[in-house]
C-alpha cells in the first residue's frame, strides 16, 4: 500500500483538488467550526470521545486505547457501508481531525487500503484555523467596499438582498452572524454561530468575490450581536464611501415593526431589552416605553426609540467620519417596489462611478 499523502496547507486552491473533505472529529467539534464543504464522518462521537478521555485520565492508557480503537473500527465500518458506499475507484478524499493525529490517520489508512488515494491534512483543523486567522487578521482587505448606510428601519438589509439578486457583489454580515444588528436583532430559535464558524463563513464569502468589482456591505458596528467583525474588514468598512438611504420616521417605524414581527408578542424580552440600552433612559421615559409595550403600541415605541436613541447615535457616527456620502436616496415608502427601485439605482451608481471618483477617507 502506498504511504498516505500529507497536505501542508489549507488554502482554497489546495483544498479544491480533492473530491471530498472529510472531518472525522466528533459532531460537537464539527458544529463549532469546520473546513468549507467538509462532511462529518466522526470516528468517535461526542459521548465516545468523552468516555475514552475519562478512561485515559482516570484508569489506564491501554484500556482507553483499546476501547477507543473498538469504537473507531465500528464507526469507520458504518461510514464505509453508508456515506462512502457509492464512491468510485478514483475517489480522492482529504481527511482531517483536530491536529492531524490518530483519528484522521485511522480513517485515512483504511480508506487508502480500500483503494482510494487518500491525503491527510497536516496539523488538522488547527492548520486551517491558522490560515483563517492570517487571512482575516494579518492581510489588509483589498476590496473596493461601498457602505449601504441609513438610520434604523430604513430597510438596508432588504435593499442589500435586492442588490444581490440584481447581480451586485454584496456581503451580508448580518446573515452570516445570524443577527439583525441591534439589541432587538436576535433571531428567535436561531442561535448565532460561534466566532470561529462566523469567520470561516466570512472567509468563504470574501474568497468568492471578484476583487475587480465593487462590493456593497451594510454599515454595521464592529460587533453584530456577539460576533466581532475582524479588524482588517472593519477598518476597510470605516474608510469606505457610503450610499445613504433615508425615509420618513413614521414609515421607518412601520417597516421596523413589520420586519421585527417575530418579537412583537414577547413582552418580557422587549422590556429586558429596554433595560439594556447603552444610553440608559430616564425613569420617566422608560416608564412611558414600558406602557407602550403593555398597550401593544409597538409602532409608537419604535418611533420613540428611533427619534430619541438610535437616530442621534447614527448622526454622531456620521459626523465623526466628516465625509459626504457618495449618494443619498430619499424614499417616501419602504414597500417592495420602492426598495427594488432603490437597489437598481444603487447598482447603477456602483457600476458607473469608478473607485477613483469615490470620496476619500
């Protein structure tokens, strides 16, 4: 049998050479983060991994290895009979575990014995993670970014989706972070990905972009929920020109209540969020907002929050930049047809005005 081949890097070009990337770590490890496109064929599940680790520490190394080997053998056999049963003769898998050790070598050795030319990722997941960190934290962002800016409730996320449908390059940071970007932004029933998985998804998104074309990204803070935008991208966003969308306050309040309808009936959650506003309101104002929640007057609450809290905060940030927007789109309505027209206008702006004509930092 030929010796196992070893891959020393985890960059996309190297990974693209394989028919399948197989993550043999436990499902829990895989859920935290994994290589793009990898499937999870664990040689030890979460319970088995904990069992073997406990025996190793509390009893004996020999017994842990024996029990672990039995689990590994049964699990690999099941994968051969199910997930890998239809793979052809020339199938070329890349196998990895946490650090390129026993788990990946156990799977790779058997796959090689079957007759498939198999490669192990040297250093395992940790090699990939170092590549992601270098890509996001050490390499300057060279994309021509354009910020889609606007006060709370101005339908920026919907316009960004329309832009993507119209063929404009976009990065949906809120979608990647599974969060709508404010204290009210948690998506019910959908927890945010961990920071590592968020960064993996972000790298994959950035690598799919054409650096010769502009990229529109929604103006965000450096933190989306509990996920942190990597500094290199955040600095590029701060320097980027912006296209501002405006709409009347009552229309934004109406749109916001509609867009956040999933939390409208969660009274306790709404009250708790009001208590966590960064600039704490007076007791009188907070009592008035609580009364609006109790009355179900959510449009009035949204209008009050924007007028007294969110709009002033956005205005302060814009004054700090000291730059005029690349363009301003004033919308009277935030219905689907108006948002589609706004996206078309933005698409034309970014397509016809070269970066050399954009306002400088």
